[in-house]
C-alpha cells in the first residue's frame, strides 16, 4: 500500500485550527459532536504507529502527534462548553487521554518495529486500515446532529470542513497519478469526501427550505435563531391572552370540549339504561 494512503492529511491539521478558534470565540460547541473529535484523536494513534514503523521522514512522523493534540483540545472544548465540565476537569481528561494514547502508540511501535514483523507486512497494513476507518467513522456523528435540527449544520466551521475536503481530494488525486492505484486507500478517501459532501448538501437544502423565514429575519435585523425565538414567544403570549379573555366556564381547548361532550353522552346513556329498567319493571308488575 502506498505510503501517502496512511498519512493523516496536513489539511486536516490546518483545518481543525479554525474550528478551535470558532469554539473559543463563540464560547459554545452546540452541534459539534465530541465523539467525532475523540475518534479523530484516536485515529492519530495508528497513524503515528504506521509512520514511525515505516520510518517516514520526521515531518510525517510528527503530523499524527499534532493532529491528536489539536483534536483533543477541540474535544475538551466540547466538554467545557457543551457538557458544562469545569475547565480543570476537561483539561485533565484531555491530558490523561493524550498520555494514554501516547502509551498505546509507543507499545505498538516497539511491538511492530521488529524486522520480522516488518517483513510480514500485514500487521502494519491492518494498523493503516484501522486508522483510515476511524477517520471516516468520525464523520458520522455530525449526521445525528443534523437530523436533530432538520438538516441544519450548527457549530461546525465550514472552513474546517472545506479544508479537510480539499485534503481528501488532493490525496485522492495523488493516488490517481501513481503507477498503481490502491483501491482500498482510494475508496476510503472517496467515503470521507462523500460524507463531507453530504454535510454541505444537507445545510444547503435546509437554507433553501427556510429561505423565506431567513429573509424575514434579515429584514428585521435578526438572526434566524433570534427570529424563531421571537415567533415562539409571540405565539405563547397570544395563547395566554386568549385564555385570559375567554368567558368563565368556557372550554379552553378542543380537547376539553370533547371531554365535556363525552361526559354528556355517558350521562345520557346511563339515564336511558335506567329508564329502560324502570319500564321493564313496570311491565312485569302489570
């Protein structure tokens, strides 16, 4: 398998920095799945093992370590802003996880650096495949966030996604121009690109569906969320005013009306049954 197939994209490393900045500036990570960032940090472990065991140059060996550190920083932000963890607790979790990942990486490096293991080939191949799969699976949690919001993408920095997408595209092109094209490596890059295209498409579709609401919000100088909160508050106030002006004793909802009608029917049925029993008794006496 060609070496570049198992090198974490430098674009991913550069792209995650805008996401960290965006989280810090907004002081929130709503819509940013912590699971995605944790899986990406975990993917750096097999990436690092592969690069070091294969004895790539130093910059390529350092890339996974930087990627893991940045992903853990972003993961800690989700713990602080979204899960409301204290800063010291989230920092301790990120640092502890990083140390654990470093220990696992060192263990596999010493295990696989044996010349016999390198000659066998398949163990390091499995490590590389596992790294790619973790990276691809990490793109699935954003779909759960989009489903909860009707297809809208919230929190994820589009510069981050665009940079990562371009990294996958350029990596795929690098495989194409090689003498031999590896199907597995190319397939994994295509899967990553497909999932990221799905994220972009979902948000564009949501923007088209909500274009009238967004335009109305823009006319009054509000964001979409502010405008929708205002509409919700107005509806609640209107319902409260309607309840306040309704005459005493009047059913306030259709459900109450139906319930009252049901009680009347039950009373009428009971009265009819009682009347029939009385008639039968009178007939028997006659």
